[in-house]
C-alpha cells in the first residue's frame, strides 16, 4: 500500500535519527572499553558518554539542516552518507570549540574522542545502508519523487521515476478546469518533482496546469542546450525550465501541520459547547442532517468533502454550489441564517483540519461549479490554479481583508485571488498567527451570509 510522502518522510526521519543516536551511543561506549578498559571510563575524566551527550544533539541538528535525512537518502545513498558524515565532522569541530572555550580539554581523553568519532562515522554509514535495504519492510512503499509526463515528446529518464503518457492518462492541459486539475494530481500521485516533455506550442498550457500542484513543476526545453548557462534543471541530459516551485519546503509543511493539529485540537476542546449547541439548534429547528457535506477543491486540486452546519432547508440544499448564497437568501432557515452571520456554521471544519484535508489558515476552498458572474472561477483568471498548491484554510488573508461573500462580478474573485497568491508566495508561521488573530475581528461581518 502506498502512503503519503509526508508519512514516509516522518518515518524515515525517525528511523534514521533513532539509528544514528543509538549508533553514536554505542560507538562512544565501545571507545571507553577499548581505550580505558571500562564502559563507564576512568574516575575524574569525562568518559565517552559525556562526549556522546555533547556531540549527539549537535550532529542531529546539523544532519537535519544539511539534508542528512529523508527520502533523498534512499534515492541517492552516497549523497546521504556524505551529508551525514559532513554533519558529524561539523559537530565534532563545534564540540572541540566548546571544550576549548570551556577550558575542560585537560579532562578529555583525546584517544577516546577520536576512537568514538571514528566508530560513530562507521555507525551512521551502516544505519543508512540498513535503512535503504530495509525501507520497503519498515516504512511501506516509498513514493517516487519524480514523475515525467510525455506529451508528444520522448526523453530519456532515470531510475525511481514514474513515466506517464499524457494521452493514456487523459491529460489535456488546454482544458483549464477542475476535472483536468484533479486528473493531473491523481496521475502524478506522491511525486515532488513533475517534469513535462511537450512541444513548444503546448508549454503555456502545461505551465498553467503545473502551477496547481504542490510539487515542483518543470518543462523540458531542448532548445536551451545551446545556452548552457541558462540551464536551471536537467533530466537525461536535457535542460528544463522550472515553472512551478512548490511553495513550502518539507520542514515548512511539517511545522504548518503540527501547528494545525495543535490549534485545531485546542479549538475543538474549547469550542465544544458551541459545537454541541449549534448541532442541537440545527437538529431541533428543521428536519434533516446536522452537517452539510459538499465537494470542494483542495490541495493539488484533489476534491474533498467539507463539513459545515446545515444552514438551508434540506429540499433547497445546493450540494454542487451552482448558486452561491446571497443576502436574505430564502433557502436559509432562521437558525441557519444566524449560524452563517456569526461564522459558527464553519466550525465543523475543525474536523477537516484534524483529518488533514484543510489547514487553519490558507486559501478558502471553492466548489468546482462556483462562478464569478457567469464565468467559472478558473475562466476569470489564468492564475486561479496557483492557489491550490497548498491546503485550503478555514480562514485566510482574503477573508480578513473583507473579500468574502458572493462573487457577483469578476472583480470579486480577482480581489480574493490576489490575496491568496500573496499568502502562498510569502507564507510564514507568524503570518498564520496574525491572520488567526485578525479573524477574531471579522467573525461577524456584513458579508457573512
């Protein structure tokens, strides 16, 4: 069974980190025994375990920062080993600096340190070799990092790449709609780098299509061979141009996900009385289900079901969002109108956040049939799909700026799209915090209906 690249990476980080720490521990313990003749060292001298306690956290921080962990180490074992050894060497130098500045060099067994460092280097190498060989059994299927889409152009590819024929997969980039975006996301799967080989006249279409993905998107440009300095990517000897970068690094995605889990868990507990009261109000005042589920477009343009308190009569529920809610909409129940005006109807989306479909902060998720005026959203602005390279949010920069409510005109969509793209290109955890605080001031808003 294929699992998400985030889960695989977390398992790989944990496995390699635990293996490295255990290997360094054993290395310095063995150094004590070989040099001093006792596992716990000599009285009055810092033994190997003290050295381990100093070097291990330094090594772990440097290895994480320097790319010594992750799926990349499986795809290129030699590179993973080199980065791990480099981090160990840097940690050793930092430890020696600390020892020198702390004036404890006389208490340090130099031979124990050198022996432990050498055995530790062997240990981190063996850990990576073992993880690479056992990864399938210990981690599950490791997703390919690169997907190559061939659309009328054939190129050479390397190992660990998924090759996709555009025609066979039904990929038509000229169709800038939700169906095409979802089909593209499904075809590339867990890939973090998507490369397209296509004729020149289709590059514009593919450039727009790739921007909907959270992966880095590239297009093969053989013509760049004559301009070697202009090359920004390469596959099979062919230069590529990068047209989509993917907004967040893995570390950023991990931080944002942990932030979402903490905030959503705390908010669910604190707001549980409001959630229960809202559910009872809906159930007791109108027949039908408490929750309203509607398909929305999520990250990578993959559809998901959004949760809201039902605010309309059951017979008037618009599951496809063919008609957006307007002021004084006669489809709303009395309780539903109150829930919408106070934004309480959105609170069940905390469960979407806990499931991983949404974030606390991000571009608001839209329905595939939603329109600005008489045009579908992606027909209004070619940049529309760029907002789907990250998870949608319960609130966002556009909402705190007042861009919410119905989209009767093209400009209504363009205004919120501008804010969404600004958020995507300039994300930080501090900005998420500021947006959450600002959201508290617009929960009751004249455009909340």
